[in-house]
């Protein structure tokens, strides 16, 4: 029986029988709404997120991007990051801030971790597990200085900052300002500005 694509889960995590490397993702079939990510050797396949998700990314770009530019870096929505072609990690975070991270060559993906990585959580248990658990560990392991988890469903931002041996966590709600010492001239934003009323 054929399944209706509207009933398929938004994300599926798959442990494969054979090892797949980061470079192999480019060989998988790419349909217009399919996205593949590899985290620690686990393949995550998801569908394009809904409009509200993209709206949050657009707001991040408009509100954080200029501050990154002013600091001599840049803000980039949905870049691809591949650390090693034969490695176990290949992801496309929702938004990143690059400050001292070297820009990739034309036609290439990033090869190093941005200073700030942002994920906007989509609904569903697998999505939440990927962003709250798998990517939290990934971005720690790969050297991000800050990891922001933007959760439209809970209307909160979790700002994780690198400590000596683990993340320091700050949960922000509407009415509280999201700021970072990595962008010292930035006045920050009220968390409510990221979410629709």
C-alpha cells in the first residue's frame, strides 16, 4: 500500500547496516523536500520544515546577521558543514555566525565549526531529540563556542555557552533579551521578536 506523503514523519533517524561517510550524502537521492544529515554516523532524513520554521530563520538573519557583519564576520542561514569527507558528521544548521572561522572556497561547504550555531526546533519527538541531544553533543564535540536552540513550540531560546568541560545553559523566554559577548556591540533582541504572536 502506498503511503500519503502528508502522513510520513517529519524526520527519521536511521542506523545503517554499513558505514556511511559524510561525502556519501551527496550521492543519496535528493527530492525537493528531503534533507539528509549525518551525526556521529547516524543518518537523519527529514522533510523541509514548515513556513513558521523558515520565518524564524529569516528573523535570525535580519536581527543577528547585521551584528555579525559589523563584527567583521557574517551570519549565514542553512549552510552545509562537513568536517571530513570520510567522517561521521555532515549537517546543515538553521543559522550560523562566523567570526574567525575561515570561509569555505567557492563551491565548497564549511570545514570548521562556526562560533555560534543555531537550530530551530521543528515539532515531533525525533526532531526534538536530534536538536536537543544529538546536535548538542555534536556542536560541543566539534568546538562551537555557543549553541542556540530556538524552540517555537515552547517559545523559548536555550543559549548554551562552552565551559571548561560542558555547556552552560541559559533558558530565555519572551520579555528576556538574547545577547552574546561574541557580538559585544549588538544590543541583542527580545526573544519574542523571533516568534509570531
